C-alpha cells in the first residue's frame, strides 16, 4: 500500500533548529492535489483583495466569479473528447490563454476580444452581457495599474492546488459550493440595495424540501421554474433535492445577475438550464403559445414590496389572466409575484413556494381581497415564518408561503410554523443553523403540532369574524416565552412555589428521586403536629451544593449512562461507514447518512434536544470533518506531512516546519508518545515556575531604591558584573544575596530552556518519523476514534452538562429569590434600627 512507502520530509519544529536526524529524513510523498473546501474558499476569497480598492463589492464580484468560472471550465472541459461537451472551449479562449497575457499592456482588451468573445461565439447559452468588462479603467485602474491588478488576479488561480480537473467528485458540488460561498460574502458586502441577487442557501434548502420534490417522485420530464431567479441558487437547491437532471428554467430582470446565474448553472453541472433576461411580470419569456408555461415546481424570492411592479403592465387587461382574484396595489408588488407563481403551476398537480415579507399575511384592502381568495382556494398549504434579518436586501422578517394545487379543494386548513426564534448571529446578518433547517422541514413534513412553534389552523378559524382571513402568525401561535412570575405569598412568607419547580416536569419524570432529594414540603411552623403549607417547598441542601447534589444523584448517573449508551449505539452503527470511506466516495452523501442516523438515535434520549446534538455534529463537519473526508476520498487513508513554507513580500521563502492536514502532531503524540509528552510538560511546568520566581524577584527589588533600580536591562551579564563590582563589601551583603539568588535562578532557567528545547525537538522528530510507519488500520483508528469520535463525545458530554447546569441555576435562582421573606426582612430592619439608635444615644445624639 502506498501510504506504507510514503516518506516524510524533514520536520523543523517552530523555533527549533533542524536536527541532523531530521535533515536526513526521506522526502514526503505528494498528495493528489485535492483542494480542501476551507482552502479553496480562502484562496478564492483572497483574490478579492486584488480588486477591492475603490470598487464596490457588487462590481468586483463579477470579475472574481468570472475568473472562477473560466478556470473551472478550462480545467474540466478544455481537453474534453466528448462529442458534445457541456461547454465548448475554443482555441485561444482557455484560462491558460489568459495567463499568457499577464504583463501585456493590452491585457484587458485581449481578455475581452480573444477569450470572452470566443467563448460567446462557441456557446449559444452565453451572452456578452454575462461577463464584466476587463478593459474598464474606471473599475480596474489605468495603464500599469490595470495590468498589475489583472495579472495578480490571474496568478491566484494559477496555483497548482486550484486544479479543478481533479477536484470535483461527481455529484458533489465542491466548486458550486465555493461559488455560493463567494456569493454570500459578496451579498454581505454589497449593502442593502445590491444584495438581492442571492437567496441565503439555508432558506433555499428549506423551500426545496417542503415543496415535496425528491428522487422518488422525479423523472427526466420534471420541470422547475423560478420567475425571479437571481443568481440561480434557489433553482439549484430544488435540482439538488431532485437528485437527477431535471429541466430548469428561470428569468431574471438584472442582466449581470442573469449572467451569474448561467455561470452558476454550469458550475453546478446543469449547463442545459435556460436562464432568460427580462421583467417576468411585464414580459414573461417562458410561454407555450400565448399562455404562460406551467411547471411541476415553481419557486421564487422576488424583490420585497416592489413599488415598480406595474410599470409597463396593464394588470386589468393582463393577457395571462394572473389577476382574476384581484389587482395588487400599484405600489406593493408582493401579491403580483405570488399570483404569477400560482398561474405558472400545473393546474392540478403543481407545487410551489415563494418568499414574501410578513405584511402579505395581514395587510388590508386589495391584498385582503386576494388573500381571502387564496385561502378559500385551498392552494395555500402552509406558512413558515422566518427570523428577521436573514436576507441581504432587507432586514425585515419574511415568510415562506407553501403552495400545492394537488387536492386543493379538499384542503381544510393551513399548517403554520413560527420559526422566528431559531437562528444564530453571523456578522451583520442572522443565519439559520442546520438544526433550525431540519426542525422546520421535519415539522412541516410530518404536520405535527408543537406548542409555541407549529399548529394546523382550520379554514373555519381563519374565516371566523375575529380573524377575517388575517394570517398573521401570532394570531394562531403564541411563540412568546412564558413569563417568569414572582409569587407574592412566597416573598411574604418564604418557601419556593411548587409551580416553579413543576416547570421542570421532564426532569422529574426522568429523575423523580432527585426532586425529593432537593425539595421537601414546607411546614407552617415549628414543633410537632405542624401542618404542611400546600403549594410551597423548601430546599433540602445548601445553595452551594445544588449542582453537586444533582451530579452525584444515582438517577442523574442513570440518565447520563442512558445518553452515553445511545452515543455508543450510534458510534457502532456509523463506524463501518466512516472507516469504509474510499477514494471517489461522496462526502455529502456520507454526512447526510451519518447525521440522520445521529438524529434518529437521539430521539430516544431523555431531556436532550436531539436537534442540539445534531447541530454539534454539523458544526464539527463544517469545521473539520468535511475537509478530512475530502482528503480521504481523494488520497485514501494516508496521513502525509507537508512543509509549511511562507514567502514574504521580497520573495524570500521561509520554512516554518511541518504539518499534516489529516492527522495533527498532537494526535500522533497522544497515541504513541504520551510518556515523552508527559516528561516535556513536567519540564515546561518547572520552567514556568522558575520564570515566575525570577519575575517576582525583579518586581520585589525593582523600585527606586531596589537592587535592580540602576539596571538598563536585567540580564546575566549585568548581574554578574554588579556582583563582581560590590565584591565582599559588608554593606552590600543584602544586595549581593539578591543578585546571587537571581543569577542562580537565571542559570537554572537557561538550563531548563535548553532541556525543554531538546525534548520538544526530539518529540517533534519522533512524531514526524511515525507517519510513514502508520498502517491503514492505524490511520483509521487515529482519525475515526481518536479525532472524530473523541470530539463528538465531548460535545455530547457538553449537552449533559447543560442539563445539570440549567436545572441547578434555576433552583439556585428560586432559592435566592425567596430566601428572605418579608417578616424576616422587617425583623432584620428593626434589629438594625435598634442598634443604630443605641449607638446614637451613646454618642449623645437624639433621633427625632
């Protein structure tokens, strides 16, 4: 096996000279050139720095995304011998031809005329408007500035690790994901008015899943349409959910954004998708004869509250009969787009979804009339309320209207979800987490009612006079958190209200004995025969011991064991999948299986939210496991160290040591050299102690009259000179003692530093030399058990800690809240007042 023969290049630990043994170590074998997702994203994002300057993000994105596009199609199809490749690269129009132009004074003009123009002529689906002007001095600078900027941009994509011919597993959109990564970042930087070209991928994924498209119900003739497709991300998510090549059609008003969509389709493996340019409402391009074409699936994220939707359109005489339910307000275009979507859905089977601002759920007048028709038609299957500040063009909250014409007349209600609370802050925007997406989709598909989150609302309730077809979600779902009410009686008479303790019913159901260990009924008074004060309890343990009581209780230990057993069950189920990863496998399919298995397993976990556990896995996947999986699917189970080479602005390259992408040095050390690491840590602790002692000595004797006050710099040479200078002077005995103590500590510190350096270098060398000795089985154990499973087990332990911490914190809060009842406060105040008055009398003062 090749990894057994893999040799490693000399390791140079940070700050450590290369040893003779390391210098003679064999050279490292090379990886196959796979690009880790994180490396790919950062490399491409770095290219943005070459163009920033005074250019707006909405402009420089076009140059960077085109460069990604031309590099990808050149690598993927440049040498294609297919009879009809998806993209034709004519002679002189490849990325290599662009690279030859670096340094030429007319580089911008030649890119336009020799590369872009030839691509357009050879590919009918591409248009000149799809591409930016590479000879625009207003954006790229003039003369030498333009030449340098374009040369630097091309050079970034010449990096050998950005060879896309080998870096895209079939059906695994590595490049498409990179494109979306850039789109998201550009949308963030483009500002409020220019970020509407991109629908957050998390929202697109929800729509693709709730409209019902899947591999099982999809065939070659399945059609999907987006009338306001932007850069195409929403359509592509629908296609990804279908899992097959389906017909994709979209229309986009902005010419440049339509070009981005066409490139996006090619990068995602849908070169036959048709993207047309134009205003969908005024001039729809997809028609069958004189009528709108109808589709199996229609999705849209139109501009919110478009004030110019009716410009050039006579809605009263619409040739496509879109506004038979009523004409939308002239300055409020949301329902115009909704009616276009409904008209574009197949008459009896069409399904769709549209993202609109929350106002469409409750605004009156003309919109209320259309909304009544929509509800009565039965086409509106569901409403999903989203958090505010998700979208790049606006900060207002939006909702997804899920539409379905199949069995519409028999539909008796609308399924509503208020998902406005589930998100995470991500820079200036909010973002849906993986658990938020999964929770929404699961809830919608199952149609299960969840308190304060989801319910099925009957058409009768919506039509009732008190609601009058108002669909505002708070009317039907109270998503507010229960108010933390204070108990006046408890404040007056003490005790913890049972009502507050009962709020942890799930905990007590799992651990009934723990409740009795923590609380007991509150008696009315002292002495035998006292009656219990119903509805109130007293804490049986000191406040400081609450958490420890919980952790030590046998029932909590059993609960912990249950969760750990579930984790072990999941680990045993998926370990064969993880250790069975082979070159050519699809990491996306892998993580879907692994994560779904985890979520299903932890549905049985008491007290834990399975979606929280699921989120830990998905976070770790994005952080580490994803890159590892791509490395393994490219190279197999081989851990190859590589040099860390840094080149400064002068072109000088420095060797900063070595690293290994799949298995870090700490992983190797922990498994094979624990004794050496322990010895090193002992020495490092001794060194830190000595350094601390020296610092304390210098601080103690560093004042104006201190021993070290006259030193320019405290070092061994100056201290030695000062000791020689004072000699055996009896008056300087104390100073001499301090200096000798410092010198002794400094000498010991220097010796320890040398020893630590040698131990560190030796450990580094041993770790480096271990890599070529690793068998495939050992690499799998190190990666799957020591790295992946160890981290995920820590995450599950974190959830267990959260359960105990949440319970303990709340009990502590309640105990402290009602600790001192009013009578005791009054008695304390009276006692203190008496003391003050007594003191005043002794002082001769009179209190009036």
